C-alpha cells in the first residue's frame, strides 16, 4: 500500500479516502518518494511530534522533501527555527499581532471585502476564485504593511509564483519571485527607517524584548512568510469554503438563516479544507514510534488534513461537513510552539468575507467546471465560475 503523497495531483483529487486507509492500516507510513519520508496521519501522533522540537527539528525546512527544489542558502524564517531562538523571535514578531491590533483591522478588512464583492452582480455568471476572492488577502496584507495601493496586485503575482510553482499557469520562477519580493521589502523597510508609521513594518522595526531587536534579515524573512503563507492559505480557505457551501446546500441555508453560526462554520471549513496540507520535521536522533523506528535525519511529514478527519477525535461524523460542530480542535493552524502566528487574522478575514457575501448573496451555485491549483502544500481553487443571487423579498399578504 502506497500513495503518491509527494505529488500535487494527489491533493488536487480528494485525498480523504487515502488518509482514512493510512490512519487505519499504516499511521506511521514510509514512502520512498523524493528520497524517502515518513507520513504521519493520526491526530495524537502529530500533536506529540509537534510538542517535541528536541526530537523533531524544523531547522532543515518545513516543506515536503523535494529533490527538484532549488538549493542554496535559505532565509532564516521563524517557521524553520528551533528553540531557544524560536521563542525569542516569536516574542518579537508577535508585537505586530496582538489581539487589539488584529481587532482594529476589521473596518479596513470589511471595506476591502465589500470592494471585492462590488464586482459581483446578482444573476450574472462570474469567475469567483481569481476575480473576487484572490485580491482580498493580498490587499489586506499589503494594507497591513503600508504598501501603496498601486503595488497590491504585484504582491499576488509574486505569492502565486512562490507557492504555486507546480501550476502550469504560473510562468515566474520561485527564485525570480523571491528576488523581487526581497528588493521590494527592503525598499519598504528603508522608507520606514527614515520616518516611522504605524504599519506592521514599523512595529517590527521598533519591537524589542530584553534589549534585543529583529535584524533586517529576520524582518525580511518574516515578511516573506507573511505574504506567502497568509495570502495563499486564506485565499484557498475562502474559495474552497465557498465551494463546500455550494456542495452542502443544507449547511449553507443554516448560515443564511443564522449568520451567528459563521464563526463556527469557519472553524469547520478550516478542518475540512486544511489549507496547508502538511509540515515537515527532521528527526534529531533515532526515535521509536508506534511499531516503527524513525531514524536520525529522516524526514517526518505531518499530514494535517488526515489528522483533521481522525475519527478518534472528531467522532463518527468526522467525514461530514457540519457548520455547528463544537468543539472543533482541528490542526489547520498547526499546534504547539509553531502554531500559526496569523491564525486570528485568517479567522477574521474569513468571518468578515462570509458575513458580507451571504448578506448580499444568500443563493450561490456553480456556473461551470472548477479548476484546481496544483500544489502539494497549498492546493486550492484556481478558477471557479459561480452565479450569485440576492435574497428574494416575499410580497406582503394583506388580509
């Protein structure tokens, strides 16, 4: 029994049946693809590995092993830093993501979402994924960084190239995109150093813990991570979430009738979609694990999407999409010290988007085939034509 877990095509198709089989028959599963790695599919196992950075290191990168990936010096990102340095970096970077700062962004986020939805017209077919959804997280991040409006769309091009490099629609290479991003971010940093503002870059420049500040290299690394991870995963969450609601009309009706359910629905979308399919760690020593032994330096790929359907945690309806699901301890944002720093922002963006979308257009249906993005890390919807319809107002009956 083996599955092409390294292939983008595996994630374009529905991986749930393979995940289910792996959880049942081979929860710690070795595959020879891409030089070999262990695939972990059970919730409890992923939770345990995530809690042991002494045994499973992030320092060699968190992407699935890929011999075709460009080699060279990697920028030292927060996501690929081990303790104790990781804790110090996270404290500094978190200065820009306090609950107060995230909550203060809601009016701007709502304006950006409304602007995107203004492009939609009731009863008219439109391309939804690229035309309506994709600009939203890019513009939100650009606004967070204080980037000029005219640069916002360029952000999306660079981000697509870095994350969706396997997609045939993307011609810019990851190296070219990273180079362009670095130059642009350096320009923004230089502007902020000359005169402070209240955007995220200024906050990062001023952040200090125990007399220590972030270096420019560390700020650049974090900005890359924010744009790439925050843009792609949130875009895929919203596009795929819309598709899920279309495919589950009874759940869509629940949200239309009770918008107060949208926050719990967003959590269920995160569980069901799992926008980042996996994270990888490397064993620092031989580790006995269930009935296997993970050898030192072997890659361990934690398949979050498999864990988010684990029947031992989510019950007999783990394979069902239920917008009222509580509790919902999904692993879509990871867990432990490397849990996603931007999770509150992602939740806010998704909540606001679906509040605004369903208030305007409570009826949503597909108007053509769905084209998927090929990516082993962040598969999503490339194009999706839909037809949105406004609420029909019932005429009053006079008696």
